């Protein structure tokens, strides 16, 4: 992601999330996750290393290093979206997801809100809208998943106290396999 306008001065480099994971029979197993905040200082960068032999996730940031106990279905901020897409395509329903990040373990629920058509740079898509939220949090993530694009989100909106904070819109797709066929 790249910021535009005044925000580009806060994060002059791209904001990058990268996950390395295994996928077997529709289940994602994360191995490592990196978040680079786009700033020159990298103050909010994090790195998560999953040790499945010890059932521990080590979260490393500029300020601290913590370890959290994990279970087989624990995900990182990148793989939670991949597992979401796989579950939606395979099961047509969603489970709760446990996420590990710099603040520990959190469980997120997913609820179908509605079906909507969404205009993107690639055209108009029929989507199913899901609300993803953590119990006790005032923050919600709305995800517009397009079945025609293998449940790829074409819009993601983050809200806090019902006020929209961030909107991501799909601008392009570069399929790296025959998935698009």
C-alpha cells in the first residue's frame, strides 16, 4: 500500500505486509509474518515467527519481544485473509479466527451483512459483505468479497466507533497461476 496526499510524508515508503505459510487441504499454517510500517524509522515494524514444534509464536518489534502460546488454527494478520477466502470458497460459511499480533492473541468473528454490487477500477462486481470484529472492540472491518474473483476482497473498510477510518479498493490483479481461468 502507498499513501497519497499528506499521509505520504508520514509513511514515505510503501506499507508492506508479508506472510509465509503452508496450505494443506484448505487449512493455512503460518510460518512467518512481517509488517513494515513505511516510515524511515520502522518504529512500528513487527516480525512474527511461528514455532509449531513448541506451539509458540515469537513477536519481535523495535521495543520488545514476546512469546504467545498458539494452537493449530492460529493465524497472522496476512494469513487471516487467506484463510477467510479459502473458507468462504470451500465452505460458504466462516468460522471464528484466532490471530496473533504484537498485542497477543485475539479471536475475531465474521458475520454476513448483505450482498452488494461494488464499482472498482476493474469494473462492477457482485459481492457478499462480511463484518469482522473482535469481541469487546469498537473496531470493525467490513470485507466485500467477490465470488467471481475466488472470494478476493474488492473493498475493505475499517471502522472505529462506526466512523470509517480506512478504505482499501482493488485497483488491479496479477494472477500468478491458472487460478483466474
